[in-house]
C-alpha cells in the first residue's frame, strides 16, 4: 500500500499482518481524494477507525492542516504510529486511542470543528449508523464540511438524519462511500 499523491506520494505504508483490519483500497482512496480535491488543503481532517492511518496520511500528504487518527484497537494505533514515524510526520497529527464516540467526545470537548470526518468501521460492525447519529447531533462538522462513511455496498445507510443529509453515494466493487453534509449547507 502506498500514498497516492502529494508530499508523500509513492511512499510505502505498513499494512496489517492479519485480516482484522481492512484497509481502504488504493483505488477507492484515490477516488475519494479526487472527489475532495483541493479542499483538503488546510483542512482539519478526522480519520475514525483509522486502521493503518492511510486515509489520514493521504490527507496530510495533500496538505491537511491537522489530522486526528482515532481507533480503539492497540494494534491499529501501533500501525498508525509506525506509518507516521516512517514518513517522519510529527506536526499536525494526533493519535487517539478510543472508540469512535469517545474519540469524538474528546474533539468536541476541545471545541474543534472538522472539515472532513471519515469513518470506516468494520463491515460487520453496525456502528456506522450510530456514529452518523452522534455526528448529526454534535457540532463537530463544519458548516461546509463533509462526513464520509465507507461501508459495504450491501449496507443501506440513511439518506437523511435530522441535520445531515447524504449528497452522494459512490459504489466501487463491494465498497461504497456515502457523503453527508449539513442540510443547511447543501
């Protein structure tokens, strides 16, 4: 697995030795960041269920101002730290060991507002809807920000919550990306 573009383009990332972590494919990562485009520059980006950290590292490589990596699995946290160290990335990053909601609570307590929140829970975990509901009720999403959920193409996520609405659904193989924005910003 490699960084697709930007400052760390073509640099290798360490991958898990087990199938417990399912990294986002290079192709899907490239598609995601092609959609987000230059808006990633100077953004505050949250990589929930960070796994290898590939999504957040791609955001850093493309000029994100600050990236938060959140995962509850110690092996994943170790992998994120190893990948950051191998690229010599220390500024503008924070690694938080916590489940998704507790990690988001920590960001909310600091009154942070994210431009992008990417979540990629295990496909057999139904936590995606719970996290979307949490974000819908929170003030973590910037007015023009995006919440992007990677999920199984077989999983039908809600098109609309109270404040968040899905603006795009992209399917690629057995994976899908659902893009949400605050309804007032759409």
